[in-house]
C-alpha cells in the first residue's frame, strides 16, 4: 500500500487546487476525492481566445515517486 499517493494538477489552470494527498488504499479500493476549486464568476481565465474556446485543466493520481496511475480528472471551463 502506497501511503504517499496524491492527486496532482498536470495541465492547465489549477484553480487553487494543486495537490491533494490521498494516502494509502488497497488496490481496487474505492475512494471519494473532493476538489475545492476557486473559480471566479464571469469568464474563463486567460486570453480572449481561451475565453471563447474554453480551457482545460487535468489532474492525475500519482504514486510516491510521482508516476501517474489511474484515471485522469478533466475540467473544461467555457464562457457563455
């Protein structure tokens, strides 16, 4: 059991959420991860092009050596 696993931001804006320590879980065990994001009202961050076409941020589970495993968590921000 890896006690140093974490959910880490790898692509895009972090929205104030860079790393979430996960701790150790047996392989295949379910877990609930809560993302506490800071998103300002209004437009998606960045340039005008990003606001029109949206931005993506990605987080991934990593082991204690920083090697990714498991599914990606993808967030897409669009301005309407």
